[in-house]
C-alpha cells in the first residue's frame, strides 16, 4: 500500500512539473513585465542593419525557416562549431545564410537592458518578422518565451530541411511530420520571392534533367532560354534573381511566376503537381497581398512554424552569446 501511495505521489508530482513547464510556453507579450522593450530593441537594430545592407533581408528570412526544421525552433542554427562537432550553420544548405551579426547585436543590446532574460531563438523570431515588414511583407504578433537549444549537428541540417530539389511527396512528408499542412508548404515557398540564387542550384533543369542532356519539361521554354544566357553549365559564381523583376520585394508575383511554370527550382514546380497546392498557388497568383487574406494566412503560418519543437521552462537555456552554449 505504501509503495502504491509513493508511486501515486510521484505521478502527481510529474504532472505538476509538466503543467509548470507547459504554462511557460510561448505566448504574445511574454516579456511584457521582465523586459518590456525587447521588441522595440530588436526592431531598431534590424532596421539599422537592413537599411545599410538590404541584401541581408533574404538570408535572415531563410534563417527563420531553416532553424525550425532542425530540432525545432531553438536557435540551433546560430551556434558555432566546437571541438569534435560541426554545427548546422556550416552545412551546405545553410552556407548562404547571413545576418548572424544582426542577431548578435540585438542579443548584446538586450543583455545590457535585461541580462539573462531573452533567448536567441526569440530574437531570431522577432528579427525575421521585422525583416518581412521591411520589404513590404506582413507583420504579426509573435509569441515568445522559447529557450535556446544546446545541440547543433551539421549532419541533421543535411537530412532534415526541405531542399529546392524535392518533389511534392517529399515536401509534404517533411511538413506533415512537423504538423504543417499543404497550405503552410505553399506559403513557405514564398521565401523565393526575395533575393538571388547561384546558378549551381538549378543546372539540371536547364541542361541535364534526366541525365540525357535534356531540359525540364515542367519549366517554361522561354524562361529556360533566358536563364541559359546567364547560367552556363558548371557555373559556380553567377547569381540570378529568384523572382525576376520583383526580387527585392515581398509580394505574390512569385506565385504568378510559378503558375506560368517559371519557378526557378524543382520545389517550385512541384507545387503544381498537387491539386490542393496548385489551386492555392493559382489563387495567390491572382490576389493582391494587402487586399486579400494572404497576409493573414502567412502570419498564421509563420507563428505555427515558430512553435515547432520549442524548448520551454528548463528544457532550454538563455544563451549569453548566441553563437555559443553557456
């Protein structure tokens, strides 16, 4: 009997601990009392950096996406390698990421304002949101209160995140495993509306799609011809606009390009191979962001991504420096 009572006590205590941890989950206004100026500080620093270096916008946005697909949204993409371990930021998919100095500057300012309070993962979530708004994109209320992860492994960044080469089945599987749906997948793809890409990211679509020296039949022939002018076989230095004519602005022109079979990557073309995704792409291609539910949909999807695998309570830490574990 005493043993049963003891086990019952342990179970009750376990549920109490779980309740406390869950009650410390992400929420809007998490820092309202303990660091009320956090959002203003991050926004000011993000604006200052992007005003002087606008090309940081796209890498910051991609950093937001890349972090949530590996170990959840825990800031693991910010960590440097250590002796005996290569961190995920050095994996090939992450080598195009830039803007780490923005996160570091915001962290430094917040450590002066309220030491040991604001996580690096929360700073990344805020900086990414503010970067979107600086390129005429949407803004949203960002739930905060994440802890920072202590683990970052290069090999996980090679196998977990979706890639520009994935077909729809692969993409849907990756998203579904994280509780994301087809709508989230289509909205995630708009990261290609901003910035540039190296020609080595899509050569097979132009020159050797099936290994027989042919072009991708899913890509518009006129678009292929234009790309070939700039992107030659084995070119590893030239860059092209991912959303020609609109690569500096967050807008639905990207979906118009995809609908016309002018998406730059295989993952763009994949959106037209599923009826649900295709219908949403076509609807987005005909809508204007400010006059539709697109901004609302996008903000809701970003909040969902920002909640993937978050570390709350004592599960994570508050790093003193975003590139290093405490």
